[in-house]
C-alpha cells in the first residue's frame, strides 16, 4: 500500500495544528457557527443528533493492521467503544467530544490517516473494488490509479468549493463491484482494439433524491491523460454547476440539463487546453505501481490437502467458505469477507476489541492488510486455504463469521434517526426486527443473492435506490413510514429500483419485506435469482401480495 513521504506527513500534521487552532477559537467564541461549519466540514466533522460525528478517510478502502489498531484505540479512548464503516469505504465515530477531535486527528496522523475532504462540497474519497488486485476477472489493479487520483484531489485549490460534493470510483474488473455507474465520475480499465489498456470514462451518475445512471463521455482514454481529462470535467462542472439550489447542484443534474453530447464538447474543448501540461509519464505510473507489489505468496499453497478434508468434515465451515470467501487469482489462496452483519449488531458497526482482533488476524493470515467494502463489511484478501479453518474459528469466537455475505441479511443500512440529524425515519431498528424474523439460516441461504438497502432519508447514504429491495424512510406528519422499491442494481446491469406503491407503516415494513421474499419463492424458476425473477415477472405479483395484506 502507499506509504507517506515526508511532504505527505508534514501536510497532514500541519492540518491538525491548523484545525486545533480553529476549534479552540470556536469554543472561545472567536468564530461563530457559520464560520466554523465550513472549517469543520473540511476536516470530516459533522454535527449529528446526539454528538459530533467524525468521518475518517480510508483511501480506496485499504488499511494496514497498524492503522486498524489505531482505529480501535480511538474507538475506546474517544468514542463509546465502537465505530461504523460506511458505504464510502470510510469509518465513522458517532460520539467524539468536539474539543477532543483535534487530538483524534493528531493520533490518526501518526499512522498516515486523516479526515480531510470526507465531507463538504469537495472531491471525496475515491473508491474501488474491494477485491482489487486479487480477483480473477481483473484486467489490471486499479489501486495505483486510485492513489494517483487521491494525490491529485487532496487540497486541489480549484475544487475546494464545488457546487456540491463529488465522488469518483475506479474499477479494473469485468464485474463492477464498485458501483461506478452511480458516481459523479466512473472509471473502468479497458482494452482497445489495438490491445492497449486505458480508461472508459462515465460521468453524471449519482444516488440521493434523484438517482441517475452515468453516461459514457469517452470510450477510451490513454493512461497518460487520466488527470487532465478528470480536471477538464471538474472545471466544466465548477463553471456551470448550479449553486442556487443544493438539490440541483450535482453534476448529474448539469449533464442531464446540458445533454451528454454538449457536455462532452465542453469537456473536450477544455481538455485540449490543458492535456499536454498534465500528462502522466510511464515512469510516474510505474513508480505508483511499485507501492502495490504482490505479496510473498507461497508457491506451494495449493498443494495443501487439509482444506478439502475440513470442508468435508465440518458443514458449518463449508457454509462459511461458500458464502464468506471468494476465489483468488493465486492458486491456494482465497479472499475472506469479515461479516459486520451479525444479527444482534447494526450493519457496519464494529467494537474497539474487534478492530484490534481483525488487525491481529490480518497480521497472522493476510499480510497485514484489510479492506473495507461499500456494503459495510471487511475483507482479508490474501488468505492461504490451509489457514481458512483456524481463521474461521477465530472470527466465529468474536462474532465476525456470520455466513451471510450476499444474502438478505447482508443489509446496507444508514444510521437513520438513531444518529443522523437529516433522517426522517429509523433504519437500524428495521434491520434488527428483520433479523429477528429471518433467524433461519437455511432459509436465508436458500433465498440466495438478495441485496437489501435501507435508508432513513432521501440522501441515499444506504444506496436504497439500487437495492434489489430498497427501503426509504419518510416522515408523514411526524410518523415513520417506508417506501419500497424493487429491481435496483449497482453492478454491471445498473438499474434504479421501481417503486412498489404507497409507503408502508413502520409496524408493517418487516412483514412487507418478508412477503416480498415469499412471493419470490413462489414465483422463481429453478436456480433463478431474486433480481432475475423481478425482471421476468415485473413488480405486479409482489405489489398485489404486499398491499393485499398491508
């Protein structure tokens, strides 16, 4: 993974000192709330319902064991002994004291971490595939390009005050696991007819109250032009993006109102002016790739025979392997998902003790690295198959081995009314109640791949618009209700879910979801997934049954 140089380290330490002074001035009454708001947002600090919330950046979801240990220390020392992984691959603390936030940032700086640009109208954390570098369907590891983008975006003086927040995702695989079509800019590594690898660029995607699938602006871009082309897009957005209405300020609105063809012309004209002055050299790209070398894989790892014997002798272990591990490009290794979706835990939450536990397991079994996913789980990407059994036992001992990755209980969930000042309805409670009903793991496994996304407001932090089943909390005269959508997807065949019908009352939402599952079981063909069943039969059979009983 990328390691800071002296300039990087100096930069974040100076930012800590700067924010410490700003916080002290605010607490002393020298800065009023509006003045401090912009400053705190630059440093990832929100004001939530009960306390400040600090969002810490995890560039493209990659963490070292040392950093994970530090996150555990902070959770114990400054929070209520836990933290929360978000859909942007970042981590959040929900209970820090404002006066202690500079101390947290100072501790983060000791392990090359910060909270810079995790909030505000700026370029946010660049995300990628959580299986980058290890998946079998990958054309090229996207992480070096994510790091190039991270360095370009951090403190970019021209884009510190954009019309609205701006998000970029990069994928190097055939299977889009990074939701690139729902980002302001989506980047895919592709190969052209000449066999050259470059980038396909999408623009104008996004979620929130107006979900939009991104449009292709350039089918192939040479690697050397990556930053200049992104800069051209940002310049046009910064120039023409609306600033009079925050609900219409995202680039997706600008692209829609301008039209992709006209927007492309504007970008290309700007690009011609700057492209030759911002080229990435082959040496620069090679240097960045050098920060992401292959681990020291054992060449005879596939020779092990204990793994197959353990699969045969222990059914629970075999189930965990089936649902919580993925094939690896190196024979004898697998990528392991650490489920943060235990039935009695809010999705994405992890205790301080378990932050330390995962760090120790990463050191012992996965070359000291951890990844976070946009579905609020963790990944140990490089585990020998001979080590899977002892790893599973240790994860199970700390409730991190629930075999539910990709199932109906692997739910994306925002904090909702429990924490968020913007929420209209609760979401954590819905997940808890749904887990209590769906307590039969055999039934859950039989249902197969179902992505349920639950959000407490229109901002879409839980990606409800693209859930196979999407649930959106709404406020009706002070009462919590929930709208349901079906058929969404953030993967290759991107789709925005179709609204099922009128909102469902709070005390009916769980039974409405279970009714949807029952209709799926009744309607599916043999081996047919939930999403494919919805595509085939439409939403009418689901709608009829839900509203007949609710």
